[in-house]
């Protein structure tokens, strides 16, 4: 599965507004933001980079005043980590990823009884107000990682318009209680990301509901699998109840100034 996930990472970065391919690496940039979580690189599966390849990759970031940063599945390109370490890169994090296939997708389960939970209504955003509310809710959910902005709301809309999907649960005031996104499928798989619930609405099954809805939407579009990363054991249990299983790890590396 590592090669599939890595091939997807390459295809997904090639959708960025600005693309640089050099020495077996693909770097995707979005001029509307300096976020390192959007502007990063990944290797082609099986890449064996030289010192010159890594230097050219670093320069692609430096000329844009961005931190050189990569995300990749190390088992799909085992020669990359040593080459990056030699150039001074360090590991930011190692995240396990989970995968769901059509035969495993299940309705959200109640954590205590194991029975099907009361359905949480999941909505599809359609207005600018919807996208702004989702962006604001995710900013609140991921405290300190990014601020809500018009550009963030616009990126959410682009995900949906470019073949991906965005789903959310409305708050009683008409805003967003929580939501998530899923990229457009590529090489038979899709990445589900940004699953976030505002603190006041946690523990109500929102994360499981949007995860199941997005996963089902991708299967309906022909994806053979959907994968995601999780941030803690609590979220892992939520995803496993929907049908996700551990399959491998992804490595995050960056070079400080």
C-alpha cells in the first residue's frame, strides 16, 4: 500500500498551482499561502537522490522564501531519508496511516454498545458562507495550526470543484460544528484529511459521520481505497470503527534555516 499512497502523493502535488519537478522529487506550491502543510515536496517511488538532486530541491524552496519540507511514505522510496539526513534535514514527525476499502466501510458505531449510532446529519457545502464557516471551524479545531481566512475558504471550494469533496455538520446557529475534506481520487485512492470538530461539539459522533460520508462519496466515484492519518489514539478508534485499518507510515522531514 505504501507505493499506492506515495504515487497518490505525487499525483496530488501535481495539482498545485505551481509545480517544480527536479531530481526525482515533485514540489507543489500555492502562492496564496506560505503554509508548510500546503507547500512541500515528495519523491517519486523508488527515487535514489544524489547530493545534487537534494541541493536543487532545496533551492526550489529557498527562491520562494519557504522552508524545504517533504512528506512521503519511506517504504516506497527507502533511499530518500538517508540522503535528506545527509543534507541536514531532520524528522518532524512519523505518522501511521490507515486505509479503508469498500468492503470494510461501515456506519459509525456507538463506542460503548458497538451498535449503529444515531445518524448525524452530514451536509454538502454550497455557498460562500458554508465554506467560510467550515474554514473557521477547522481553524478552531486545530488550535494554532492556521488562521481562518478568505484564502482558506477558497481552497475548500476548489477541493470540491476539482473533483474532491467537503462535508460538514451544521451547528445549531447555522454555522459549522465540524467537517473534513477528501482529495479527488488519483491512482485508485484518495486522501481524507482535516477531520476537525469544534471543542464545544466533540463527543457527538461528528468526526465519524463526516469520515464515513466522505469515504462513501469517494467509493461512489470509483476509488478503490481511501487513506488518512490520525493524530492520537482517540481519533484512531473513531476511524477504525468506520472501517479503517493500519497499513504503513508517512515521514515528515524539513530543513531549518
